[in-house]
């Protein structure tokens, strides 16, 4: 019997703030909130950025997409070293790309633990994974005694590795600047390092692990692995995550050279600005509108999933579930970076599963988190995919695109969408695509309801998360909301018993919410603690025992092909 992968906690950070208690969503819909709710958003940003005296205006201006802040680099004075007659010369130059989705200014994840020269994406990993675990309301040391060491999986990574100075970027630049490569820059630069850090230093896990790279669809690719592991019983607990920190001049220049990013000339052209007028960098990302490229961003998102049996046993929170996730390639294409046919398959199959699970009527009540990159090509191709599938299913789906607020965090983008969808389930808010003044003429609209202003909605049964990535990487996830998930859980388990156990979990979650609102984060980084080597492992002919785990690894492995027994 397949187990249902249930989402029991989320933690992370992006340009809008933390996702653990949906602060990022509330920042996005800030103009639509009551005065009391707005005050809570400001208090959260003050605590997060360690700026207790900052004005509301400053905190709002220092979050979401904005002009690149000198804490990252100065786009007006890029220090470029160029070869001239066998000599290196420093030259200052302006970058035509001046906006990014940066974490709220003042938030420094490296200050929350002994970061030991970690690349920024790994600093964000430690924070996000710790925030996820603390927000769950579950004690990890108690939880892991319910499972064997090989029954937990961690799938996390990023799309292009750590390219800042502490990772691959510094390694490749060292010789150019007459410096030595450090012993950490190569190993810490690998794209799977977020999973490795969670295994070694945050949770101390020994189960299945890895990082699947699929460009912008990477988070959903890793989510697919986690869901498969839970459905098949390979894992009872799965951690899924992504952490990307691409706001460095070299990466920005690479995407700019491809013509992928919104730059000053492009924004001036579509807005018809005179040389004396200034560009509105806040509105650089305009999904499905008149646009000229995406806006690069950073962020980290981590999700904790369990099988339905363990959720019932522990009283874990039920934020939603992932009944299905589909991945397909584009097939033949002229340009490796151009979109193709694969997204039609992923979206149509997800819609078909939604119809099977929820029925015709409720399938039509779902909403869509579009990939919505803000490129002219994406607005046409993705809207056509969504429109064709919606029409085929007789639906008229609301469509939102949160890259309007936070930009494109590369491989972590699907995690941003997932965290935001969980926030919508919890609060009823669906953020409008407010940076887009009007839909572009070439956007396909039949069967779609583009959400242009913040909207309060009745609880839908679920939603779609859509991703279209460079190279032909496509994924669409079907999320079921908490109400539907609890109804499904009740088909197998005693929900009265679950509710009784859930009381203690909820109490712990609320306690952490109050502490973390005052920046008392429970950041976990256990470097050099409880190290296990081969001498600590006890092996018999029946099981393998690992220190710190009550249950052993069963060595009576079932025959995978019973009809092929010799």
C-alpha cells in the first residue's frame, strides 16, 4: 500500500522574508493587510534583520526585488581585471543589470552560527533546515528513534553550485588575483552540498541522499525523489530543499550575456522612459506582462515530509501533501535553452491526477503557481501550456506568479512556490502579480484567470506548482491542501488520536513561532559532534546497528523480483 507524502513543516528565507510561518507571503500581500497584520510583518522584518529602530518604510524598501545593495556588490563600480599587453589592469565599469531579489538587507545567516567561511548558499541551508525542524514542533532526537537510520532521506541542492568567493567562484579567481586556492573552495562548491550539510551537521542522518539538477526545476526534481521514497516505503521521513545564492557579478553577467535578464536598456524601452527618468527597479520582474527578462534572486527553502502512518503516530502538523509530481523533458529542439513540449506532458498529467483524486468539480477549483519568469518567451509558452490544459479540462484556473515579488532563485524557485502555496492554504491569501500593469497581448488567456491583485479565496482542494527550466527540464507538482489531506488521512487512521497527539506538537510550534518572531532562532550546526566511523558500527547477520539510533538497519532484504527466484 503506497504511503501518502505529507508536508509537516517548512522553513526558509527569500527576498520577502521567512517562510516558516508564512511571513514571506504576508510581506507580498502587505498593502492588502489590516493595520494589525501590517504591524506584525514590520516587527518580523525588524527582528530578522536586527534593525529594531528601522522605520517601516526602510524595512519595506529593503525587501523584495530592489536595486542591488552594496552588501552584495556595487553594480556601478564592478572591479574588472583585464589583460593588456601582458599586464593586469583594474577598470571600473557599470553593469546594465541593477536589480535582484536579495534577502532582506541586514539579515546575515553567517552570524547565527560558526559559519567557518561557508559559501552563502550553505549558510542559508543551515538556517533554513534548522528553521524547518524547529517549526515542526517535533523533537528530532525523539523522532528518529521511531525509524531505522536508513528510513530518512535528504534530497537537496542547487542548480549551479556555490559560485561566490568561498566556493567555486573563489577557486577559479584565485590565480587571477595572485592568491592561493583554499582547501574548502572546491568541496564546498558542489551543488549537492546543501544535502551533505543537512546530513552531516544539521540532522545527522545516514539514509538515502542526493541532489538532482534540473535547472529551474531542481527543487521539484528533488521533491519527486522524496515522494517516491515515501510512497514506496524506502523512507518514512524525507527532507527536501534548495539553496541558491547566484547574486555575484560573474553569474549575473553570464545570464545577461544570454539575453535572459531584465536590464536598464530593456526596462527603459518597454516603459518609454526619457534619459532623465529613472528606472523602477522594484518592478523589474513582470510575469506575463510587457517584460524584457527575469530578475535573478537568492533563497533557501526546506520541507519536512513524512509518510501518513508516521504522521498519525506522532500527531505531526498537516500543512498539505504531494499526491503526485511529474517530470518530462522537451525532446528535440533548436536551442538547448528554448522551451519545448515537455511542460504540456507534466501539466496535463498533473491535471489528470487532480481529476482522479478530487473529481471534475473540485479539480476546476485549483489554482496555479506559474513558473512566470518574466521573459517574453516564457509569457507566451507557459501561458499556452496552462491555457491548453485548462481548456481541455473545462477549467478556469486562477494563476499567480510570485517571481514578481522575489525574482528567480534558480533551482530553489519551486521551493519558493511551494512555501507560498502552503501560506495560501493557511491564510487564504493569493498574491496578485502586482508588478504587471497589464497582460501582454501575446499571453494566452482562455481557461485562465490571471490574479493581478491580491485575492482572498475560499479554501481550494489544492494547487499546481509549475516549473520550466533551461535545457528542457519540466516539472509539475500537484499539492493537496491541509483539509483534503486530513480527509485522506482519516480514511486510514484514527484522526481523534492524531488530534490528541497534535496538541503537544502545536504547542511547541507556537512556542517557537513566538521566539523566532524575536529572532531567537534555533539554528543547529553540529560540526565535529557525535562523529561515527566504521568502528562504531555493529553488524550481525540480521541487522546493522548505529550509535544514537534505537532501531537497527534490517539486513533481511526482500527479493526485488520474486518471480525471478533461482
